[in-house]
């Protein structure tokens, strides 16, 4: 009903032409708006009018410009950080303790026996200045099969341009040396030495017993001592071939023999150990009851049963205190060493694998509950024979997620399959990077690296099944491209917790107390009166909260939507005294003027038609606007007067049609009915 | 005025004019004024807080540039090769030890050696006599002559300010005299002979070293081959080519890994100990200077490529026969410079010449400042800091006075009397590597054997001399994680935000804007000024006319009349028709206003106030 009425009115309006002109509309708007500038424009004299007009324009443009800036600021999603420092009751960190050495040598000896003999013989040859000291004549033949999978070679750099590559166990080394001397650097030279290796291998395996005497013969050339007294000319390198005996070889040069030997040993031993099932490896590692001799948390005694065992490929069996996997995490509500964790560990240094790890001590790490300990990255050492005190400050960083920063809450949106989820641990960037590397490794080399967890259905690399794995691994490891891919695809976590440690050390046990302490500890562990411990194996650890135990940096959005609105409002208010209502008013005016335009255009079209039809009339019929123009001034004055006393003090000139702009639009409203009705009808 | 109040957009004014009743009007005036006051106060507050900064911490996971790592042996020069220069001094020192403490020889021998001394005629003790005091009695035994003599001049206690040394029977010290004026002496005493001897030795040592040219010194110190046994970075071998030599005056030859000198800075893309720098250092304990350094090991410092390594100030010491693993965590900070805080971006605005060839830091500034003061007042440069242009290092021969001068100056410097601490500002941006250091035994007992053998082979020389594990130090420097923390200050306020806060304040209290301010300026200054001017003009005119006509007493009356009916005519005269109409229109309504109920839109809001106040006003009206 209303709609029909409305349409009828609109139609009428269309036929009649606009109720009033743009000018009227504008004047009316300027007069009635709440925005401050326009009112001035029409109320002042011509000079001031102009000034006010420009001022208003200037202010309007200022407002828009600054709005632009504000909105930009908002969209840049800045954050402010607030810092709080103090002491509060906090969860005690999870403490992971490991031995720097992964396995007991006595347990793994049978696996590594061959390897050790090889490396000893090789070292003998490299280091012995005089050939044939007869030390290895009695030893059984060496397993050169193992050697030739990843051989160590000696590079003679007397001639810088033509380095001679010498295999340490080369029987016909002179020939090999000559051959390789012809070849250039690594790849080309590698081709030939590889072949010579092949031939020599046949020789050696055939005449195993002869090998030692041959070795004695050839020990002279690699012995560097005579020649390199003034300058080091020999280098050790690990030769890595994509397939055994194939031409695709690289040499990993080492400036130091110690490094080369360690690297080589690690490659070989991982190959051997990767074939050992996990249960066996756990058995070969250090057992909790052997390693953790005493434990005290605050005043409460604890023992090795409070530790969760986890197998870590680098360090064998690791034990985590307060991991929070099964039970609630412990809280600590007091600072100071009295209320912290006190541990006595035994690392039994005599049982270390000699060539695998040269540093002796315990490895420990503080980390969050339910996170995987990445000891190589964040772990610290504790030295044997000392008491290490670690004061802890929890340094937390709480960040806002997207869109404020590019971090991930739980890693679910990272495109890398987290292999560490099998440990039931939370996401961390280290886990992501390692998983990423392992995935690449499986993709390219076809087998997983021993140091990282395996996805289902894939095996660890070893020399038998994957002869080229070392080559593949080494090229992958040094590939910048692959690293970058992993860095790009992994995201850091939003809540980053670090444990800042203040580490101090003292000798422990003291000379005076040494005897009884060793005695008691040995007795408790082994139930014997013999002292089985010594200074080189025993470590005391104190881990406690510092006086200020937390430093939390939390982010909050610098610009919220409320901030944006109030700033926008402030700007608009500051320059023009406007508000959202003013904007609506302005929108109304625009709609109105559009409406006028529509009416005008229609009117004009009609006029054109009429003009064409009745060309004899020279002028278009006078429009309503022209007619109304006569009383614009009056109307304006009247409106001005009426603006203040709007309700009662109605104008004294009732005869004139009030140029009520509302009439254009508000027809359905019956409040203003009389006016508009009078006009439209 | 009335016109303004009515027509202004500011809310309060209108109320004042429109309100009826004296009390209400007064209330409105009060409210308006307090609102204005509030606005002014708040805006002042805003302005005062304009130069504040908010801090934001961003963490970025990325490939990080590896810092430069500078490694020095604690002992600066090989003792064996320094023999030529230091033998005299060492002999003297040993004698001093004998005389004072009976070190290494029996008492009878001491007396004899003292006797020998006089004939030897030592230079060193002539320059700086080493003295032994007895009970603060102002008498001291001169080491050389064995005589007791009265000490004059001021006594400086290097140690005793902290520890009450009144009980200690012997105090040892040395005396520095102004060579030009021998009566002016400063006495430096130490409660312990260890400190005294070391300090005394160091003074002489610096003297001697200052005379040796740099090239010779570099040769006397350790070469890269001497110091570095193995090097391993990011899974690859490295050698001495990756190290840059850097001669430090107190630590001899130091070697900087990744100094960026050849234009490339290495970076790590994986954290963890395997991927950092692993070095085995050869310390050679046997070749240490026994008096100069008393500890064994190496010193390292992690710094930015552009930073000067102040290894003597902030170095970390590395133990021998141990593997020191240093985990790094990288933090970059940036402060806002003026006017937010008093820091400097490049150091260019500091009036101290940067003597170091590196980017500005507070430490550099302080050292340069001290060196400058030293050159200015003592005429020569201190040995531990680089030379300014045209100066040379102090030594006895040329500057016999320098030690006294140096000690005096140093005293002043420490007490902040040189003004260096005031001139030097801290740098606005800095990089920091937080280090977590831990130590493990190395090599382990079972691997010791082969490790030492192989390392001896690596050393390649003197195969007969097997390395001792106390000559070796293993060092690992690596990134714990690749998270870079960037702490930056941002301006908390920009002009835009300040303005919108102003706007918010103005709008909240008075619904006012810049337009209102302009209105006020317009009305109160321009218009009233013109009104006053016109009035003056007319008065002057009238007065002139009056005077012209006759000097009767009518003039002031006329003036008063004029003034009463003034406002409107003036306005009309001044302003052009539209203003006129605008002005005139409210006026007729003004007169009926008191009678008609105030048709104000605010009525809705203030109804409660009205009802309360209405009786009052009525009463007031009745009265």
C-alpha cells in the first residue's frame, strides 16, 4: 500500500520535474548540517564566504588524507609489546639429561670392532714416521670391504696443481699415485682412483694375509713427518661415491686429520648402527639406574623412576625429568637452589666409544613440557668432576598470530609432515626443519638418515642396502637450496619459551669429601663396598629458578578497530566537527542530488521530445525549479529561523511552499505528510 | 558576542546565551569554562607525551649472518722470541721478588743480590721505584738503595679503598713523579704484592713495546698456523684463509673468523653445534710470559663485522683441555634517536674523532676521547689504544713524564672529570649475541690418545714433541636457533594520531573543532579588533568634531550613547548584507526568548537538570 503510494508520488515527481534545484539543496544542507564548516559558508559575507569555502575544502581534504594514513597504519597490523618481569609460581622446566656418549663401548664393541681396527691401522699408517714397526703384524686381516665403502684418502699437495690422491690401504700405491697424478682435481681424478681402488680391492681380498707386508711397503709414501716438517702438505679427505666403484665421486677435504677421522667414523658407525633394532640400541645405551645416582627436587626425594626415557639418536638414552607427558608438571614456587632439582649423574667415562665423541660430559637441556629436546641445538655440557649450578630465567615471548606476524600456533598449518609427532611432542621449528630434511633425504636418497625419526615404511640408510647414501647425504647436507626450502616452509611458533641459564661451576666433590661420597654412591648403585666411581665420571647438577624467574614479552595489537574508529572520529571532529551522522547527511544529499539529476534528465529528454514535436515553441516550458527560484531566499531565511525553534515557532509565512528536502524522499512517512502532500498534489 | 555564541558550533556557548535564569546561566558558564580547562589540560598532556616510544619485538626465523669471531691467545707474544726485549726487565722483576718476598732464594742470597744491584744500576727502578711501606708511617724502604725515606706527596691507594688495610703489616707500591717538578709525586700502593708487581711490570712492558714497530710485533706474536689447529664451519673444513689477522696491542695477534674483509659474510642456515664454528686452538702454555699474564687459555669475542673487538674488556675466556660450547642467540635492537632518546645513529654528531677504523660504539668513543686527552696533556699516546694522527706512543726516552701524566689522567677519567662520559652517547642500533657457555672435558680419557696423536700430525711439525692436552682448547660457536629477535622502538604517536586525539578531546567536551577555533579567532580578534578600532576611530572623529565645534562637556555623553547602541550599527557597517541578515535574524527572536520555553534540542538531555532547577530559577525570578 505504502509502496504503491510511494511509487505514485515518485511518478508524479518525475512528471513534474524536481521539487527544487541543486542550489537550494546545497544551501539547505549547508545550513542544516552538523559539520561545522558549511554553515559558515552561507552565513558570512562574500569575502568571508570565500575564505570559509576554501577553509572547508582544505579541512575536508586534510581529513581524507589523514584518514588514509590512519587506515594504512591499521592495515600494517603493528604490535606493541609489553614486558613483565618478576617471580611467580611456574612450572619447573623439563630437564633432559644424556650422556655425551650414546652407547656403552663394552656393549657395542662387537659391532664396532672391525671399524676400530680399521681406523687404528689407518692412523698407524698415517702417523707412523717409520715404516714397519711391526705393531700390526699379529692382528687378523682387516675388513677392507667396510673400508672401501667409504674410504679415507690422503691428498698429497706438494704440487698444488696436481694433487696426488693416495689411498691409505692401497697396495699398489705407487701405481695408483701415478695414475691419479695425471688426473686433475677431485672429480676427474676421482674417476681414476676409483678404478684403481677396484683393482686393488680384488688384490687385497684375494691375498688377505699378504696385505700387512704390502702395507708395510707402502706405508712410506703417506708418512708425512719427513717431508712436512716445514709445511703441511698432506690432507685427509673422505671419498664419497654415488655407487661403489662408479665414477661419480667427490672428496670431502679436511684441513685437519682429526676432523676427517671423526667424520669418517661417524659415517661408518651410523651405517652399522642403523641396522640394529631400536630395542637393542636402547639396551646398549646407559640405563637410568646406572646413570642417575641421586635426585632431589626441593625437599622431596626422587629417583630414576621419575625420569622418562627417550631414545635420542645423538646421545642414546636420554632421561627427562618433569616432561609432563603422563603426570602433571611440577610447580616451583620458591627461588633458589634449595628448592630446585639436584642431580648426581655418573657418565662412566671409561666406557666411551673412543672415536665417536671426543668430548666427555653430560649433555643437558631445559625445555618446555611436552616438547622434544633438541640437544645439539640448545643443549649444554656439564663437566665431569664438577658441580654445575644453573639458575633459570624463563624468557617467554607471546606473539599474536596471523595477520600480525607469520607464526604458527600448533604447526598444523605448516606444509611439512612433522616426524616428531610420533614422540607425542608439540611442534617446534627444530622439529620442522629436521622433518623437512628427512623428507628430502627419503625423496632423493631413498632412505632415512639415522639421526632423524623415520616415517612409516622407510628404512635407515646403511652401506649394504644404499651404497651411495653417504654421497647423497653429504651433497644434500651441503646444498643451500634444500636448506632454504626448509627454512621457507617452516614457521616459528607463536609462543617462544627460552630458558636463560646462568651457569656456574665448582669442583665437586672436594678432596676432603671425595672418599665417603664415592663410597656411598658406589654402594648404593652396586651394593658393593668397592668404589666403582671416580672423578672423571661423576657430575652434580643444581637447577633452580632465579630470584626473578620470568620475563614475559607479550604482544598486543597496536591498532585495533576501536582505535581506528576513535582516531577517524577524532580527525573528523578535529577539523570539521563531524561525526558519522554528518556522513549520513552527506550521503543523503548525494542521493537527493542524484534524484534531482534523474528527474532533470527525464525532464530534459521529455523536453527534447517536445521540442522536436513542437518546434514552434522556442523555449522549453519553465521548470518547477525556475518557478521556485523566486522564493529560495525567502525559504532559506525562513528555514534558518525555523532551524532553531523547530517545533513550535513555525514560520509566519505559511503560504510559501517550504522547500523541505525531506519531501523528496520521505513520502512514506506520514509525519511530514501535510507538507509533501500539499506539494505533490 | 551574542551572535557568536548563538551561531557557533560549540555547544556550551549557546547554552549560556539561551539559558534563562541567572543561576543556570552561571552554571553553564562554569561548565563551559571547566570544559575548556579540561580540554587544555588534556591536550597539554597529549603534547607532553608526544615524544614517547612504544617497543615492539619481532621474531624472525631466517638465515642468519654468522658474526665475526675473534680469537686471541691470552699471552700476547711468544716469550721465547721476546727474550731480547724483556730479559732486563724480567731480571729486575725477579730480583724485586727476591728482595721483598724472598722468592726462590734464601735470605742470605737476598742480601747479596741487593748488594749487586747498586752496581748494576737499574734503569727500571730509577724510573719507577718500587717501595715497601711500613705501617703507613710514611716511611718506605726503597728497593734499590734499601734506605728508608720519608714519602711526600699524595698517596693513592689502588686497592685499599675497599679493604681496610690498616692491619696489614706491609704495603707495597710504586711512586710516580713529575719529571719536571720532582717534588710532585704520586704514590700508588697495593695491598697485595701480586697486583703491585703486575702493574709495575705492565707499565714497563708497555714502555718497551711502544718502541717496537708493528711489523716486528706481528712477527713476535703467534701466527695463524700456530694458533689454529683445526677449523670446521657449517660442516665444511676451513683454514687460516678464513681468518683475518688483527693486531691487538695487549693481546698480540688475534684472528678474526668471518671478518667480512673480502666482502662476503658467511651465514648459517641451520642451528646447532654441528653447523657452527669448531676450532681447536693450540695454546702453547710453555711459551707464556710469567709476569704479564697469569692465566692460561684463549679469549674470544663474538661481534659484528663492523664492530671493533674490545677483547680486553668483554672477551670470554676459554679453558684449556676442555671443549667450550658457546650457543648464541641473536638480538638486534634499534632505538629512536632524537628527540625520543639521546643516542646517535652514526656517531657523526659526536665531537670526538673515531680513532678506530670501525663503526661507532660507546666504547670506541670513550677510548678515543681518552686517547685524545692523553695526547693533549701528556704529548704522547697510550699504548693500548690506536694512534691519532701525528702522535706517537709514549716511552721513557721521549716522554719521561708520561706515566705520571697517564695515571693522573686515568684517575680523572674514572672520576668522570674529563667529560668523556658526557660527550659520548650510546649508539642507536646495536647487535647483540647472547652467549650460553658450557664446558665439557675434552679430549675424553679414552679418546685422548688418538686425538693427541692425530692433532700432532695435523700440526705437522715436531712430531717428536707430542702435544699436551693442556696446550689445547676446543671451541664451538654456534647458533642455538635461527630466530632473530628484533627489538625496535616505534614512535607511539604520529602527528595524525595526535591530531585525532585532540579532535577526540575537543569533540568530547565541547563538540568543537578547528572551525570553532577559527571562529573564536575571527570573533574575538578580528571582529572585536575592528569593532574597537572603529569605535576608537569614531570617538576620535567625534572628539575631533567636538573639539572643532567647541570644547563643551557634551562629548563624553555622546560617546556613551554611541557605545550603548553601538554593536548593531557597527556590525552593519562593517559586514555586508548577508552577515547583516544573519545577525539580525536571531535578534528579534532573542527578545521573545525569555518568554518562550527554550526550544533547544538539548532539552531532551537536560530535562532532569531543568526540573530540578526550575523552582530555583522561578524563585529567583520572583525575588
